[in-house]
């Protein structure tokens, strides 16, 4: 059975602390602790994976697999509540 994409266009996401890409500074295309917006999701090169393109709030963009990103569930009052599962 085919998997469904974890994210949808318009979702607000961050790089997971468990991701190998959680290492960049705020000006990086892999920005740590910066929120971004999902611009596209498509079937990846590997079986049952999806590639998600993110436009980061620092003006840069990059693409990731589902395991590298976490959904930002609430950004009210300048506080971020992250889905770190």
C-alpha cells in the first residue's frame, strides 16, 4: 500500500533535532530553529518516501525527506510549539 505524504503545501515546519541537517546557522539553507513553509511534496527516489521542498523564513530553500522535518503546531504569541515525536 502506498504511503501518504506527511506534510502538505502550506504547512509550517522546522528541521528535526534528530535530522543530520540540524546543524546549520540561521543564514544556512539548512537553518536550525528557523520556521519554513512547505512549497511542494512529491514521491521521492526511494520506495515509500516523499521529498518535501521548504521555503525557509530566512529567504533560502531546500528539500528534505519526511524524517528530517517536524510540523510547527502553533506559532502564536511568538512562541513555537513543535511536534518533536
